[in-house]
C-alpha cells in the first residue's frame, strides 16, 4: 500500500504537534511537512508535494480559503479542513467546502490533548477518504464531516423498527435525499436546478453540528427553493428543502394530511448522526409509494439499506452514477442491494426531481 504524504497547515504549533502525533500512529500515513501558514506551506510543497493537505481556515498572511482556491486552480490536491467547531467559523468552512475541500474534521478550542483519544480515527479516516477522491469530479460538481467518537456499528433499528407497508398513493409527495463525501457540492448542483414549485425535500448530509445551519443558509441564498436547517415539527412543503441538523437524526412523519419532520437525538447509526438510513426508513414507513429516494455521492454504505426499504415500500429510487460521484461508495452499495431503479449523472438529478413532481401533479 502506498504511503500517503500529508502536510499540516495550521498557525497553532500545538495543533500541528497534536495532528502530527495522531497521523504518525496510522499505518500508511506519513506527515511530510507542517507549516504555520500557506506562504510557508507553498515553499515546502515545492520540495515535496503532499498527497493530502490538512488545512486550517483562519491563519495569518493568507487565509485557508484563498490558499485552497490557489491549489485547486494550479495543482488540485485533496484537502481536509480542520476547523474549530464554532458558529462563527461555520460559514467560512462552508465556503471552503464549496471551493473544493472534501472533508471536515473539527478541532476543539480547548483540550487538544484529548483529541488524540477522541478523534484519532476520525482524522485518519478523513485523510484516507480524501486521498481516494477524484478531484476532477469535485471540479465538475462545483469547482465530513467530522464523525463522532467511534461507537459500535448500529443499524436504523436503534432509532425505529423496520418499515411496514405505508398507505396507498396520495397526492402529497416527498423527496428524500442522502449524501456524504462530495455531497456539499452535489447538493448545491441539485438544489440550484429546482424551481420554487419542486416537491418538498428532506435531506441528510453527513456534517458536524453547527455547520449545517450555515450550509442551509448558504444554499437558501443560492436556490429558488427555500432551504433551511430542519427544526422539530417543520412541515414538508413544495418548494422547501429541510436539511438534518448535524449531530441529530431526521425522521419523516405523517400527521393527518401533512408531512412533518422529527428532529431527535439517539445513538449513531452506521457511524453517523444524522444517518441516511434512519431518514430513508422513516420515509418508507410513513410515505411508501408517495416518495422518491435519492442517494448521492458518499463513502461507506449509509443509506443503501434504507433506500432498499423505500423501494420495497413502493417508492421510486435513484442513485448518482459512478462517473459523476466524488466517492462511489454509498450509491454502489445501494446498487448491489437492488435498491436502485435508475443510476443517473449528477447533472440529471434536478430534472429527475422535477419530473417526479410533474408526474405527481406538484407544481
């Protein structure tokens, strides 16, 4: 296995030391250089170019976003954003993801030493995932996440029981979307392509808490549909997209003649909270044939089983194809399970949602 050369760029000497220590313990990863800012980083990169860059956002002399944009324009390189978990920094981190960064790892403002035991696996996993990303596909889509401390792998059974057969077809429809690595860019492509009359959407994007509000706000400014971070009991309406808050699960419920969402705590499922499987199972249970399931780019298999449950309940199901996926993990697993009726390129997904809405008489 090829050894991955990693560069760490952060103005904090303590952060550089801690991150270097975490990565040094991982087989197949070598920290080839560290730098306190992008100017020093570029000088060191001329001597040996890294396979992955772990990058802070707020630094002296040059900020991380400017540096990231330069890298993507001159020599595209996988970048993992290592950012402090704050509301203030979330919007900036979203800008970095939109510019081409492929993963987020959150670092605490205090207790960095504890980071060694709490988030070592998350950082290593993010670096390895970033190294496997096809940056040409990132560029095509517009140019994570931090994961909780490793816990026993759970299925959606930890949140709600398997789906029973939902009601017959009704006039109210919902589109359920799941995404992970590469999903920030992919969701922007899909949502920007939708008119304000599009069917209501419920979305899980693997992302840390505090970042999803900024992510939703950014998309809301760019899109004709309303995009917001979901709150408990929000209605699912045409022209509205509800994004699961980071660190909490999102479920769909039928309340009389209305669809509403539940935002809840609970154990991680498939190493994620929010989990796509949890959302998709809830949609299978209460919407059944009244739903469209969409699984986009992402590492791992979260959402594959849930999409199969949706299809078994009568829903239409589509997945992003390999050629347009930044990481063809989640869609691939869904295809293997027989959960996917059609695999489509990312550029066709908005039209698929519009087609579904038109068939259902939405808009």
